[in-house]
C-alpha cells in the first residue's frame, strides 16, 4: 500500500521519471501526422475518389497505433530493454 505524497517523510513529491517516453510519444505523433498528410497528398495527386478509402484506412491505422501507445504510456508499461537497463 503506498502512501500519498503529502504523507511521505518530508511531504515531498518524488521527481518524475525521465525515461524518454514523452519524446518517443511526440515523435510518434509527428510521424502519424506526416503519414496522414502524405496519404492526403496521394489522394490529391491521383485524383480519384477511390483513394479516399485508402486515406481513411491509413488514418484509422495511425490513430489506433497512437492511441495504443498513449494507453501504454499512461499505464506505465516499460519495454523489456528499458526495464533491463533500469534494473541493472
């Protein structure tokens, strides 16, 4: 059972962990935006309405990847490599 920060000795809040998850999440957001823009550019270059289905599929896939990664970060999961590096 953990105690709230105000009830810990000294009443101090521990500093946040800096394991690079925020940077990787921002890079993932940037890559997702780039992929969606590239898909929209391809739609305009081809000019066919049939390409709209492909663009929507790309958008859906990228959104799913981003949302899963956000859920993983919020949940506090660490990769095997990071876990091994921090435990060593």
